[in-house]
C-alpha cells in the first residue's frame, strides 16, 4: 500500500462530503487505505464516511490521541493525517510532496501561520496539524512511550509526540533528535476582492474589515514546487443555520469571529467546489 490516510472528525457533516469527494478523485483507490476516527459525532458524520468507503472508528478521543492512533494504524509507505475541512485539489499532490520525502526528510506540512489574513507569526517554522504527510518508516523512529487509561488501567503505548502546543509543535524537536527534518509548504490566501463578502452590523469580539476582502475568508491554499495541492477551510464545524444578520460569534477562546461570516465563506467554497469552479490562486515556484 502506498498511502494511508487518517482523518479526524467531529460533527463534520457539513464539509466532510467535499473532503472525501476530493480524496476519492485525487488519489488512486487501489493504493490508498482510508480510516476515519470519529469523536462520537451526533450529526451523521460516521455514516457519511462509511458511504465513501472509509473504515470508520467511533471513539471519544482528543485530537492528539486520535492522530497518534491513526498514525499507528498505517502500514503504508506514506501516511497523511488530515482534518475534515481539507480538500485536495490536484492529482499530483502526492507525487510532488513525496519528491521531498527523501534523505532525512520525514514530513511535509504547511507552516502553521494561521487563517488567511488572520496570521499568527508564532507558527512559523512549525507544522500545521490539518495536513501532515509522513514518510512512515522514518516518522515511526520518533515515537515515544506514553501511558493511557484503559478500563481503569494505565497502559503503555508508543506514539508520535503530538501532545505539545498547537498539537504539532513538538514534532520538529523529535525529528531533529533522530537526525530528521521536515519540509514546509507555502501558504496562500484566496483571491482578494474589491468588495467585502460580509460586514457585521454589531461589535464582534474580533473583527477587521480586511478579513472580509477574500473570496474564501479565512480559508487558505497550500503549494509546493509551484503546484497548489490543497485547501483548508478552518472552523468548518461552526457552519450553522444562522441568518446573515446573526450576532452570534465563536467563543472568545476561539477568536470571537461572527458565525455568519464563517457560514458565508464556507458556503461560497462548497458551492464553488460543487460546480467545479474553485478559484485557485497561482503559486510561483521557490
């Protein structure tokens, strides 16, 4: 098997069909093993995954342990750990990424610098958990021992160290300890528009007019060697049936952005994807 794909989900029904459709269209099914680890969703997520032919595990699990468990399921040459709001965009994605997984490079992933124009500079030089493509054999060398409670017992298991800040920030240190490295992908905003896609009518806890000047809002595109490989929507679980004039927002700990804004750019992307008309930015080499 060339590729193992492990996807974490939780109430991901709004975006999951697009993600799995793209995965089906952009990979060779005969060389791909797909496992979805669902955190006990209540919106039909597991059923959607099964209809797309995924092996589904339903178990209450935090993100870090879910990623560790999925990686441990892999017996393929390459292992992709993926969020449910990621959409592959080019059939060459695996080949162009795998071309960098040579020598001592064990991981290809975007830098975790944030959402569209809403950047976080502390993520530079750190991989992003939404898309982690490992050369499996090399990455397995970095696993360490953990203990996890099962049936009132603390049982040992080996796993990738994704227990640090923002899930992934321990990975570069673990790689270096084994003489390994990782390759960062480039990050691109969506197309900048002349007019905003949304304007709040209330004082949101977090807002800047610049946020609404991009076709897909906080959504990012990612590239390597000049090829845009995938899109990440961000906050796909926050798509709710809220009216356009709703004053509801994300919790303050998640940024406090208006839910109507998230709904607007998410539906714009999903509608464009359904029509085969995603506005993909150009990615220059380098």
